[in-house]
C-alpha cells in the first residue's frame, strides 16, 4: 500500500488558498485485486471589505477497484468455494492450469457429462463443474471493475453588519457517480453458464442551500447571549441504470448487443426533499456556566402530508466547577459537569407510502408491470429519539490525568423498519413503525501520563463503554418482528427483550442440559421449537493505547476489542457439514471410520427415562447431522486485537532544515497484527450486511494484516 499527499498553502492578511493532492494505491490479498484513490482539493477565502467575506472549496475524489471479491453465499465469493473445497485438491494445479485441453480425453468425458458446457469457448480447469469453480478462474477469467467519481463543493458569502451581527448564505453539492461492471466468461458456473455481464451505473447528488443569522450580544455584565437562526433546503437525487446479459452469442464480447436474447435493462429514479428551519440560543455566564437551547423543524417529502413535520428540540448545560468555586489545586486541576436532553426526528427512504410498480418484459406487444416485494404503508409516522445524558470531565494532578464519564439513555419510538411477512400475502416484507426501543449505557475515557519528563514520556489513552437495549413495545401489540433472515436464523425484535436476538433451532436437551440423541443412530435430535440462540450486541467494548517517547523516538501500540455478543457463522455451519474445518477431525483422528460417542449426550428409553448414550457414530454422519441445528453455527463474538503498532522517529530540525524542511517524521506501522478470539473459525469483527440483518456472516475474507512505513514532511 502506498499513500502520498502533498499540500501547498498560501495566506495573507485578507486572503488564503490551499491546494492538496493525494494518491493511495493498494494491492489486495485477492489475486488481481488493485485499488487506487486520487484526491484533489482546492479551497480558499477572501475578506473583501470590513463587511463582506467569502470562502469556497471543491474536492474531487476518484476511486477505482479492480477485481474486488464478493462476499455472499454465491459461487462468485472465493471463500464460499473454500468452505466446500475438496481437501484432496492440489491448488497449485488449479493455479498453473486455468483452461482444459479440449483434445484431452478427460476433457471430452467432462463435456459429454455436462450439457451446459460450450465448446466454442475455453473450459476452466477445475475440480468441480457443478457448484464451485476454481478460485483462480474466478480471480482471472471473471473480471469486475468498480469506479466512483465524486465531486464535493460549496461557496459561502458572509455579510457582517457590525461587531455582533452577521448573516451567511451558503450553497453546496455532493455529487458522485458509481459504475460497476462484471464480465462473466462462457462456461462460468455461476451466475451465467453461457457467459454474461452485469453493468450498473448510478448517479447520486445532494444539494444543500442554507442561510444563517448569527448574533452575539452581552445581556448583562457577565452574561452573553449567542443566537443562531437559519434554514436549509436539501434535495437528494438518484438516477440508476442497469443492464444484464445472461448468455453471450460470441464468447469474450461483453456488450448488450452480444446478448443471446433480449438483455434485461432497468432504470430507477429516486428523489427526496427536506426543508428545515432551526435556531440556537446559547447563554454564557462568566465562562463557567453555559446553557444551550435549540429547536429544529424538518418537512420531509418521504412522509405523509399530515405526518411530514418533524420538530426536535434540545437543551444542554455545562458547569465548570473549578472555575465557579475557585477550587483548582494540584489534585483537582479541572472539573466540569454537563447534562443534556435531546429529541431527534428521522424520516425514511422515498416511495414507502404507495406501491411503485416496475416495468417488465412486453407480452403480446403490451407493456407489463410487476408489483414490489415490499408492502407500502401510507400511514407512516416519523421516528423520534429522545435522549438524556449526564457526564463529568475531570483533570487531576496538574492535568496529567483526565477522566471523562457519561451516562445516557435513549428511547426511539416509531422506528421505521421493513419486517418479514408471509409470502402468501403477495409480499415478502412490510414497512412499519415498530414501537419503542430503549438504550441505556455508560461511556468512560481516560488519558494519563505516568511519566512526563522533558526527554521521557509515557501516555496511556483508554476507553470503555457498555450499552444495553430493550424492546419496550411493538406496533399493534405484536410480540415479535423479524427484521432479517439468513439460512434458517431470524434476527428479531421481541417485546420485553434486547433488540437483535438471533432465533433458530437447537438440539433437544433434557432437564440437565444433556443433548438428546436417537437411541438407534446415536445422532442428536433437533428440537422443533424456534428459540433464542444469542444476541449480536456486545456486552461491552473497549480499547487502550500506550505511547512511549524518548527524545525523538516514540513507540505506540493499541489494543481494542469486545466482550460478549454472538455471530451466526454460515462459514462454520457449512464448514462443519463439509468437513473442511479442523474441528471436524473429532472422530477421525486416525482414520475416516474412527467412531465416537457424542459428548454430553443421553437417549430416552422406552420408559421415558434419560440414560447415558453409548452408541458410536461415524464422524461423517455426525458432522453432516449438524446441518439440522442452527446452534452449531453460533459463535461467541468476543475478541481482542493488536490494532496498531507504530515506531516513529522525528528527524531533528537541524537535519531537516538541510533539506529545506521545517519538520520530518519517519515511522514503521503495522495494523491488525494479532487476534485473540474464543473460537478459531472467523474474525468476529465481521460486517456481512449493512441493513438491520446484523450478527450473521458467510464467506468472510481473512482480515488483512499490513506492514508499512510513513514519511511525513512539512516545508
């Protein structure tokens, strides 16, 4: 990975300008995976007179990702293939042989046995032609390209009436265009055996126009009032176009015109508008007491007309005890207490109020349209989150120790969620206001310097937080809402329980917790009931960074992690079934037919009593049987990581000046160097889905461990 950034700044008493250029290049662990990013920023400001000033900025960012691996239960995910991989397969042969020789007798036999293979195109060299292609074929013959061009700019003009009142007008736009292209060669197993392509282009934009009036005025000798009042108009636009070819006429020609049959094309348009008015009044008394009162009202186009007004106020106060009471000392250098109450509103995505039909393939010369899978809701209400927070900030021992503590509570009502519904309704999900969810938590942070001398310094920065949530109620008195499903496990919101429960099947157990097996086969029996298997929320998260400095040399290392929480790992679930995981060696340590008795198991006798299990089972039969209980895919998500290790040297100024520099620092850096987890299968810090379906994993790529060096210079 390379990262280069150059910035040039020039300023005078009334003007300033800054130009920066950055370039980042990264070669991924996946073959032929290269990622680049280019940044260009130009910003400046001018004081035209005592009353008028202006500033503007524009930022261009170009991202290019080549051959980015996918993550899903699909053949296009390389890790998916390894979950089912034959352990006897020599991957070196697959790497050295992308294609089969059409004249080879074995190739001819393969062709005769698979009517879908085409002989007018190369045939991949693989161990399997039914489900899982060679990973090197996926990384070389199949190509994907993703690019994003993004432009962010704004201009603002301020008029200062006098020394206490000013008005600012500002307009800006965030625009970006995404283009994704995947070329699937002929004889690719999935998704198009006959070859094909997927081409998707999206253009997003957000335009904001604001005005803000700011006034600061003393009300009394020691009391100052600052008032901000303004408004905002925001417009979001999305224009998307997609083309799909599911079979190529001529192999290797990836165009819509080369489609064998009509290509599937689609166009999508989304538009959203939000208008806002807001205000702030801030009272400051002697610089040790501050009280802020705010109010904001949004009018959103995505909500019903009679429900589209969202008002959210807040009030907060901060009191610096040491200044007000004049109790500063060596022991207590600084003390502040703070409290706040807030209410925040939120709308939803466009077109959730009424059905939006998609156009389909013409039938008999007449256009066709399809109903959406999501049942709309014309009576949606805005989400509202009310929060209370109390905190304290302390500085001790001449500020060598800083402590920050916050206790909070947040309650979200009418949360807008898509929930699963029976397909007999003609839909798969329904958009609803789900009820009320409460979060309570505590956040702690500290910075302290055990050693603080002119040439030697040791600084410690640590943080710890704990959040607990509870679903207080659900809409219409229901007891459970399913917010997502994956391979038999549901992510649910259950009334009276924490949000994010993972619900699925377990083995049948007796009253003592022993697994109940079939008396004849000796294999565990699945309980027919759906039960809670865990919750994806962590019990707590935390981190600590130590930095040691000796003269110009510094060494720092950071650990972070979490305790508790669960992940439903389909990698583990299917990896046990297929026998590729190390855990499946149980029962075949010496040979495939070593048999064993299921640990901690009983069977039910004819009299109804539970007796110790004595039936020996084959490892193959036992691990295949784990497919029938989702609990076999549940993992403890606890982990601890050595997140960063950094050794830096600050070049003495006398040496840096010889090169025309005012400062220079050289550093060796390592990221994600060590992982400690309660299970050996995956990295628990997984992100499989960005929707409400959290706590599930499949086909996760290994977490990248990186080493590098940085050079920072300042002219």
